[in-house]
């Protein structure tokens, strides 16, 4: 039970850990695409096999039909020791646009200390570092804490499996700490503890005009054009300044207090940093809020995809019969996704033009959540970061959503740490996603330190 | 009552040949439709060439001199000529062997390039636009050649770039105007106003086709991590597209309507008397008619300019959800133009409108994909008289003066370079599904079109 021994083993095992990471990155576990269904399961089995070989008690649970399995792996060294539950997800975002990847998304390549592949930072690099930490802790005689891993395959699709499992099996999942290990650093070298996550409402808006595609010469001027109408609707959902126009959208928004924002860089310099990371000419968004506030504490609306009509090379003079767009909203406390969905549905009906029927289909929803960082676990993680990376964690929110956080919070009721080891600008969800191998290794060390720190404190 | 005792029996003989040759004519039509000559798609390049070769072989077999011209980077023009009637007028017949892409494929009841006959119609991409239409003239000529040749001099110009507004034929016409001189030029690339009611065009709308590309961040971004600060090109594109036209259908490009000329009062009167009303148009559209307030659907279709979005693409468009803010998005947008709008001026107006609508942090570029100016056509000449008679005899009704909402870009080149009498008409029916899935040609209509052209040649020679 020596931390030093475990850290030595981690340092000696770096090459093997990298090889294992590359192996997992080769599995295209894209949960949203039906054609990758078997790959998603393969990834779960690949992880199950590894946890089993470490001596953990592993179960793969199919919670819902047509879902992706929940993977649970428990190691109980001593019933008297506290429990640390570590969350991760083995599914990844689709890799498109493929043509913008310098190397193939599922053939990981290491360049200049970074591994490039879909899922490298979100979330395989993170959960695989946790797997390594478990391996070295066990090889060093076992950590002074009991470990439980909960991995899902539906994070990227806001699926129901893990939320349902957690709520239905809360009694068997009793834990002293929950580590949601899915995130990145706040800035170069600066780890973060997340104090709030935005929620998500993801919808598809469909617009239908004529009963069939029409020639724009013969019918232009009379035929309702769903593309023009849908573009109009999308244009009207958000004004030129970036303010969402859905009635009542901002009513329930509760801004963080000054104490929560103590570590936030609300200066324009942070906006400039974001601008550089994005490679954008300027920022978009509500001008009366700082970029940090817009990023973490304000709700947003974005069009994520839009397709319809003729999109090939050259030209075709068609008035398409239908088209659709994917639109998502990031929500903040205390916005309610269901209430907003209802309002959006009614508002879209108001915005459509004669002859064009529109419908809104909900593809996923997650409520926004706040996470306290004022507890023993959060302080222990910050200290572990300090030792492994040389800096304590900043208390920040994140703009993204991890839907299951709310379920873990409500069902397990344990102090929670939401954090992650990826470097900033890792390109999660975009092409050329990459992970710093240095972060991967130091993150493993930070996790070992966390285990010993939490175990030592309470054991 | 015939003026020429010899020609009338000859005409009857040719018409009889056409009647007994219907099966042959249909099998020719099916053969041509089965060649997927999609000019917009590079993978169909060879197929376009095959369609051209098929026509050349057809013309040669009937005794016309035929060749391909302009075989550079574009698609060749099929040129066929017969000068066997010195002193008789010269008639040139235009057509195009290229077709629109067939997508969306899943909406075709039968494959687009496997012609299939149902309820008296042949279904296939190009059945109406334009294979059925120009082949009717080719078959008409063939029947005349089976009785010694047509009563006038004849030329065919059949291009392969109509659907992509290519320059091969326009350049040829302008470069070799003297060689291509002609007394009359027949363009059958339109349609009937209604079943039984042919049309003779007095004008065509022009077309300005553009692509608007908007770029935002350098790479696709996670909408959670960057939502609220990332300039979303879709946001910008939506504002642009919404801003180009108001909710009622008026185009908002500065100066867009400045040069629009109202139709002549005779035209408006003829249009009011048309047996097709809003109901027929509504049935063809399958939805409520919408458009510029203050104008009838007919005016909006023929005499008013429009703006339509034809395609939008960008971001994640697969099944399910992906929370991405895309780096770029693009839309295809075209404007139908009417006399005397100037495409260059409209394009400049569009560019300035887009520049003022783009949202902060994004950049928009307007790329001109093609341009065809609007055209006015005179129907006050002997060729129009001959065509009226031919239609009357073949279909029982003379053509009505209408305009065409679509564009036939080469019309302006013919008009300017050849200074000839243009006859722009068509043999298709309004519900043939041009550019749409399940495009079709009514076969009875096709055979009567053959008869019309046979009679037209006769009438024109007899004038």
C-alpha cells in the first residue's frame, strides 16, 4: 500500500499505457451512428476484459433495449475503507468532417507528444488514465480506498442507460466520493474543478413545403420554399447580437455569485485566448456579458447542422420539398429543458411562413447542474493536481454538458468532483482531436495521489 | 385546303409513317433516356458523351451530316445538317441531351435511368426535359427522310450543357454565326399551359445562380465548450438567407426591382383568359401558393423576379445528435430575372446585401455559378404562323402567348448572334416533374409532338 511504489510503477509503465490507449482509440465507438453499434459494444468488452484482468468485479449491463451497455467494475479491498466512484464514457462523437483530419480519426498517430484520434481527450484518454491508476495501485498492493468505475456508452447521445441504472441501483452504488472524470484544463498548466455544467436541449427542426421537389423556373414565385423558411426561422431564433429570442428563454437564468466567479478570468484577455483557440475573426454572443460568463453561465443556441435540397457540386434549380436542421441549446441553472422545448415548439409555429409546415423533434435533453467544490474530495483533488502538475485546480464552470452528473448527484448524494486531464484546445468533437501524453501520464499520477489522499484521510 | 397538290399527299404519307412508327419512336426514346447523361456530375462525363454519340449515329443513319463540336473540357454539341432544298428556308432545331441529377433517388418509384411505362407515360430522368422534346423533332425529321427528306433545309444543334449553363454552344453560336445562319430556330424546351393547350413564348426569365459560403471558426468546435462565444456560420447564413427575402416573398436586395418591366397589356389579357388557374398550380405544387403580394400567381411565375434557396449544407447532418459548431456552411441561391433586369447589377446588389447581413466573426463569400439574362421574344412573324397551324392540327388548339418562368440560357445567344426568328415552345405537360423525382413524358403527347413538328416543317416550307 505504498503511493511511492505505485507512482514508480506508473512512471515505468508509460510506454505500455500509451500502447493500450492507442489500442482503445482504434475502436470507432461512435454511439450516434447505427453502423458503429457493434464497435461501441466491442469497446465496452475491451474495457471489461481489462478491468477483469486487474481483478475487479465487472458487470456489463444492458439497461434499455437498443441502448449501449453500462460497464461497472468494483474493487473492494476492505469493507471498512471509503469508496471512490469514477465516471467515464467509452463512446465518442462522429469523426466528420473527415476531410479535415490530417490523419485518420481511428488510426491514432503520435506527433510532438500528442496523440491524435477521435476520443483521445473525450473521453478515452481520461478513463484510460483512471484504468492505469487502478492497475498501478493494485500492483503496489492495493489503494487505501475501494474503487468503483462506472462507464457508459451513451454520453454523446444523452442516452438513458446509465441515468436509469444509477437511479434504480442507488442502494448498491453507495459511495463516499464521485469523480466525474471527463474534462479538460482551464488554461495551459491550470487544472480545473467544475462547479457547474450547462444543460442541453438538442432538437431537429423539419420543414416541409410542396409535396415534391419542384423546378424553380416553373414554380419559383409561387411554391413555398422550406429552405428559405427554415433559414428564416433559424435566423430569427437568435438576433444579430447573439441573444436568443425564444419567449421567456432567459426568465429562469440565475447568474453565479461573485464567490463562485472568484477564479474566473472575466477580462477581454480571456476572450482573446478563446478567439485564438477557435481560430475565429471575432467572438459571437451577448455583448453585455464577458466571454467567460457567456461561455459558462449564459445559455446559448446553436445550429449544429442544416441540410436540404441540392448540395452537390455545381447547380440544380430545385425547390426542395423538405429540409431539416439540428439545433441545440445549452442551458444554465435554473432553466428547464422541457419548458423550453414547449416554448420553442410554439415559437417555431409562429415563425414559419405560409405553406411551410414545421415540426420540432427532441433528440436529447439534460438539465443544467451545479457542483459544490467546497469539500474534502475537491480539496484532495486540487492538492493531487498541485503535486502532479505544479498548480492547484481553478474553480470554474464548463460550457459543456455531462448529462449523468445530475443523476449521480441526485441518486448517490456523495461529494462530487468534476474534472479531467485533457489539455485546453484538445479539439473534442472537432477534427484532429488530440491529447497531450504528458497530461495523460501526469493525470494518472494525480489520480493515484487522490486515491491515497482520500483513503489516508478516512481509512 | 392545300395550296400544293403534290405536297399534301406527301405530308399525309409522312404522317402515316409516324403513326405506324410509334413503337420504333418509343424504343428510340427509351434508349436515349437510359443513358444517364447528367452534365453536372463528373462521374457521368462518359455518359454525356454516349448520349451525344447516340444522336450523331441517329442523324447519320437518316442521311444528315452529323458531327460533334466543342469536345474540349465541356460536353460536345451535336451538330447535324441537311441542305437538300436549295431556295427553301433554313430551320434550326435546338435541344439538349444532358439531364438534371436524379436525386433524391429514394423518391423514384422506378430507377431514373431505366425508363418504365405506366398509365401511358414513360418515367425517367430527361423523359420531358429535354430528351422527349428534342427527340420528337428528330423523329419528325427521320420520318421525312424516309420519304426523300424534309421540304426545307434542316439543322439540329443539340447541346450537353444546358443544365449547367455551359458555354460550349453559346460560344459556338457566337463564333460561327455566319455558318449557323438560319431563318427560323425552334426551341422545344418548355411545356403546355395545360393538357391540350400549347404555348408559344413571348419571354423567358433569366437566371443568376450563386453559392454563398460562410466561414466562422477555423475548425469545427464543441458547442458546449465554445457555445456563446464561437461565431456560428449557420447563424450568419440564416440571417443572410432570411434577410434576402421578407416573410411575404419580396426580395430585399437593394435595387432588385428597379429595372423590372411590366408585361404588355395583351399578354396580361391572354393570361387572364387561360384555362389554368391557381387551383391547377396549387395542385402541381401540392401546397399553398405563396409569393409576392399584389401579383397573380401567373404574373409571379412568368413576369416577376424571384429568389430561392436550392440547397443548404453544413455541420452534422447524420442521424442523431452531434454538438458541433461547424467551421463553415454554404447555401445555393438563385434568382429568376425578368426584362430588363441586368444580372451583373443584381449580383452586385446581392453582394452588398450579403455583406450587410453577415454576423460578427463570420465571413461570407458570394460565388457566381452561372448567369443567363432574361429574354423577350417576338411572335409576330411567319414562323409563328406556321407553328400555330401545326399545333392547331396536331393538338386541336393554337398556342397561347405565355412566358416561361425557367431559363434557356442559349436563347439570348441565338437571338443576339444569329438575329433569327426564335420559336420557343414545348411539348411537355405541367405535371411532368421536371428536375424532380419520377419525371415523365406522356407518350400520346410525344407522338403528337412528332406530328406537330412534321406539320410545322411542311407549313414553314409552304409559306
